[in-house]
């Protein structure tokens, strides 16, 4: 099916181009034009061109917009072949611009922090954190940042609508042209549906939801042995992925656990305890798991068993990513 909708029609403004109604593909469009051009000259008088356009739903664009698209605004005739070529190139361009949009889910300690940077590097797309976006917006004093800061100072939660506006602004930057990974959003089914609408407005959609799976009994050992570098977010583990500073036989501590890059002391989060893990797992099941059910019927959810050592984890993702990016 040949569909043309929401394209750049001309150079000055963005308006819908064509939504094929009774025309199912480009060949039928060509046939329709040629009915008014039996000699197949590729051109026709403007009056005839307008009659052809009566069979096409312009969905908001005007006839003058069509003239401008092919440089016929000041001419007596219209090069309809150029118009069709323009429309076909617009469709190809739209397809080429389709971005890879990934979500990464998993219970606390599943390894999202380990694999996300590798995915970002492999696909050359950024990992976007809503928390980072909020902090950046507040730091630079943008209108969205000021609005969020005012809410947080009053002890309130930043509303979903505001978070969506931050995401909308962020994904317009050029480093997101190929796509992006969403980290920390959505957290609820309602947020997922709002995100779907936001992406649809730009012709995008969620490419895949990668769900990391680890048996719950293995999560406690992962969580309680986790250490992080506060400034960068780099994550380590006392036994599974220790920093270079921890020598065999040493007890993990702020002195022995240091960041490989900066040499600064690592820290353990206050909620990296077995008791806190139980509460976080309840929240994960109640809020996050329904998101997987939302995308599952659409064929977008990929379950990845990652109860392996960190050096083996990446292999579990390479095949999936290769398949997704080749589609």
C-alpha cells in the first residue's frame, strides 16, 4: 500500500501531503493522471491537474501547496510526473527516517545498567533517562525545568504530561536521529499509552521492549553486592564485576572499591538491601509488568534470560539487536 501522510510539502511549512483514499498505490496514481494526459507528455493544464486532485484526499493541504511542491505556482501547466516523483520520494524518505526506539525493563538487579550502555554504543543511539532530563532542564532554567522545579519544591510528583514534554523536546535533538533507548520511562501502563501517542505524532513507534529475566532468588545476591560510581552511574559488583581496585581476599569497602576510570570511591545505595528489594519487586510487578503485557500482543516484547555472568550477558542481546535493526 502506498501511503503518503504528514510530509514536508514545500520548503516553508509542514503540512500533510496525501492520504491515499481510493488510490491504493503509486501505479494507480500514475494511471489516474494519464487518463487526463493521453499523449503521456508528463504535463497538464492546471485545471485538469485540479480535477485529478479531487480524487485524492489532501488532508489539510491545498491545491496551491501541490503547485508549490513541483514549482508550478507561476506556470500555466503542471509537471504531474514531478509531483508523483516528489510524493514517492517523500514516502521513501519517511521510511528511511524510521527510528529504533527501545525500552529496557527488568526487576532491580537484573543488569539494565550493565547492558544499556553496550546497546547504545552498538546501535549508536543515546540512552535517555527521564531523571537526567529533569535535572538538566532544572539546571539550565528552561520553562519546563522551572515548572518541574516548582512542583518538586512543593513536594509534588512531576506529572506525566510534563515528563512527556521533556521527552518530546529531547528526541528532537540530532543524536536521536537514528533512535534512542528509554531508561526509567514508562513506569506505568498509562505512561506507555501516552508515549505511544507521542511517538505516533512523528511517525515513530516502539521498536522493541527488552525484558530482562532473572530468578528472584538470584536478585538479592546481585543487589546486596552492588556498588556504583555516583557521578557517572557506572555499576560494579563485589563478586560478579569487581573494580580493578579490589584485590583477591580483600573485603569490599569504600577504600577497596574504587571506580576504574576516576579512582574515586564507590558507594552502595541505601535501598540496595534485601528488605528494600522485596518492596521494589512488589512495585515492579504491580506497575511495570502490565507494560510488557501491553506490548506483547503487538509482537514487540523480547524476553531475555540473563541469569549469567556479566561477560556472558552481552551475547544474549547481540542476536536480538541484529534482527531488530535488519527489519
